[in-house]
C-alpha cells in the first residue's frame, strides 16, 4: 500500500497551491503498492502515468525525455521513485523542462528505509539534497521529513516553477521572440 503520508502530501499540495485541474504527469507511476491517479479522475484533469516498465497505471513507457516535445504539464509528481533512478538529478531536470511556468512539482522519496527492488535501489535523500539537487530555482519551496511507520522516514518536497521560466529552463523575454 502506498504510504499514507505520501498521498496526503499530494492532496495537501493540490489544496495549498490551488491546483484543481490541468495536465498531470506522474513519473514512476507503475502501481506496485498504491497509486494517486484516482485523485485525477475528474474530467478537469488529463493524467499521464510514465514508467520505465509497463504495468498497471502506466500510459507511457520510457523516460521523461522520451515524451513528445509538446508535452508540457501543470503538475508533475514523482513519488517514491527517485531512489530507483540511477540518474535522479537528470530526471528531475527533465521534469522541470516539462513544467509550465507557475506549475507545481511534488516529490517524495525515502530518507530511511531498507533496501528494496534490489539491485535497482540506488539512493536515500536528506532534506538538504532535495533543496539543492531537485528544487533549486523553484519558488515557494517546502521540504520536510515525516515518519511513515515501520522505521521508514520520507523526505517530501514541492515547489513552483517561476512565472518567468519557460519549459526547458529558458527565461521568457517579455515581448521577445
């Protein structure tokens, strides 16, 4: 079952930032132990579940960089997935390149937890790592840790893409080409 605190973090993030519809990308969406896609079932949402491995809750198999160039999102989720990514910094940079100005990114990963999905379990993250590696340059950054039970501790983060940032980290030049 998906960690209850991760699901609550997503729900709280949506409420806090007034996100109530739009294009959603969930990176690492394969349903192994729970999902959040049901939060986006209303017609005001357009949800894409992306994962490297096909399975339940996956609409697109591949990497963020494999999405069509016009795929830009209002909300990007990456929940308990970054620890399985051999290149998490590059993956989050690719996510940021797909996020609309003023779009919301929501992340969760274990800080303390046993090895799982061996040999594809590469990382554990501290709150400072989330801020420096993943959320640098975002606005309204919030990072915290929470005990998830069973000795597991999650690090949770979120941030808003600056209004003057276009997808792909390029500054928008008002009136420019």
